[in-house]
C-alpha cells in the first residue's frame, strides 16, 4: 500500500511540474524597449559625431532608472556616440557591453529577426534615432504611432511586447524631463488597473 501511495504522489508531483512548465512557456514574452538617443550636443566642424548635451546626460541617467528593474539582457546602439552614451548608464549598472546594429532598412529588418530569435523570452533595449525609431517598431511587428519622430521628441520610451502566439503589443510612455512635440496617442498609453493609486501615463 505504501508503494502505491508513493507512486501516486510521484505522478501527481510530475503532473504539477509539467503543468507549471507548460504555463511558463505559454506565458513567455519578449520585450523590446526602443528609445531615441538623448539630447545631443551641438555639431561642430571638429566633431561631426557629437556626444550628449548636459540635458542628454541627465536623460541617459533617467533611462537607466526607468529600466533598472526590467532585467535587460542585451543593449543595442548605432555607430554614433550619442546612442552609446544614452545607453551607457544602464549598461554600466547592468554590466552589459552594448552591441552595434545596422540602421539601413534591410539591416533593421534582419536585426529585428535576430533579436526575436536569440532573445526570445528576454528583455532588450535598442537605442535609435528620430528617423529610425518608427522603422524599428515596424520591424518588430508593431504599428507605427507616428510617421516619424520630430526633432524635439526626446522623452518617449516605446515598449514592444511579442508573445509566443505572435501577438504584438505596443505601449509608449514619457520619461525624464518633458521634451516632445508629438503627443502619445491614447491607444498606445500603458494600461492602468487602478487609476486612483497608480501614477498617470506621463511623468509630468
């Protein structure tokens, strides 16, 4: 009788483990945060590839604070200093060496496929430019909320969530000091379960 009970308990435990494993697999999501580089310093003849202005340096720090609990596994930047410097505070805290990706149209599409394949179920940060952020969102399967970012749009953080069933969700929020021309369309604002206890969509 004892043997039968032990076998029954064993199979019961095995079933629970398999059920939990299946549940975790089904609930797996890939999150990609896409952000434009922070405010850049003025271009000069001696420096055609400027870094960040003081406001940009502050924003880079705010980005690190915004994503510090998101368990970012990889960070991607372009060949320009302003994107690397935008990611630097978070990369330092997360102990991640940012990688460079190609920003032409074909390169972005292939880059997105690689991210979704190699980082499935993980969280990734991609830093781009005003003329590439929308293309990045589209490459990851999300809608483009704007035709393009305005030159003064610096404070938007885009989150693309790709589920195992192929469904793609896009949420947008502001971060850091206010610095934008375009306003986030309501349909893309993060969901709030308890408006009376959770902060508004924006940080302002």
